[in-house]
């Protein structure tokens, strides 16, 4: 009687091992097909975002060389610029996106910001514009990236992410047909333009560490503040 029981236990053990191997093999195959959810896969901005994407973007902030390698791998046109300034306003990994649809002056940002802007444009701004208006955004208006100042221009306290160009303020969007959607004018309401702004604000939270909009306070009534501080498991999206 003991032998059949022992044999049964051995068979169950072997079956369990085989099931585990199958699950691991299936999981490995799934990760290979979904690199955005694979923490070991090199970041490529062309891949569909997954749960591992935010952490990969976060890692770029303190590793400009890796960040620029990601932009090259992702076939994103950019220009690396020489460091300028001194601490606390030192900009030591200035990166300018060559193909981003900025309106007016083309600012430089940290490389991690450049990567996040590219993801936001591709995965949020343009898809939402197509969904609501049936056309792309031709230009994205902004108030600039770099400003050597403390938060809210105070004389004391923490330095703004703008002090190192690790932030940008977005003022509005211009569609291909010339329609201008200014945040200061279009945020409130239930029309198509207001829905567009709220959806692209929400979409920014998947790429940036901090996203502040008119919902946050009066100081942001006319723009979205986007930066890479707090990216990972924290951050603000409002």
C-alpha cells in the first residue's frame, strides 16, 4: 500500500514541476512579446508602455548616457548640448528634441524629460487628438523649460525643477487645421476642447513624475507643469 502512495506522491511532484516549467516558459514568452512589462528588456520608446515603463524612465534621470542610448535605439532625433550653469542651476545633460512639434523656440530639457515628452506625444497627445478632432496636433505651445529659480519664485525654499530644465510648462495646442486650444481658455467646460485637455493631462501622468494642471491651484490656471521629480511609485498627477 505504501508503494502506490509513494508513487502517487512522486507523480504529483513531477506534475507540479512540469506545470511550473510551463508557467515560467509561458511567462517568459509573454514578457518577450510585452517588453514594456519586462523589467529586464532594454527601454525602447516605440514599444507599447507597460508596468515596467515608468521605472525604466525614472532610471534615465541620473544616467544621461543611458538615456541618450535609449533615444538612439528608439530612433528619436535629438541634439546633445554642452553643460551650462552652476549648481543649483547646473544643466549637465541638456538634450534638444529635433522632431518634437514645439511652437516657437525649441527648448532644451534633461534627457529624461525629452524621453517622457516623446512618449506623451506618441501615446497620448496625438491619439487623443485623432479620437476627438480627427486630426493631429501640429504644434505644442509652451512657456519654456529652464528658469533658475526656487518654487513659485520665492526667496527661500526648495529649488524648482525648472532650475535644471527638468520641467516644462505647456500652454496649449494647435491642431493641423489651425485651431488653437489654449489651456487658460479651454480648461473649464464639457466641450471637445476641454475633454481633449483633460485626457492629455491624464495621459501625461503615465510618462512624467509630476503633472500639475489648473485643477491643482491658481498658479497653474494657464498651463500644465510637467517634470520628472517623483517618478516611480510616487509623484503627483492633478
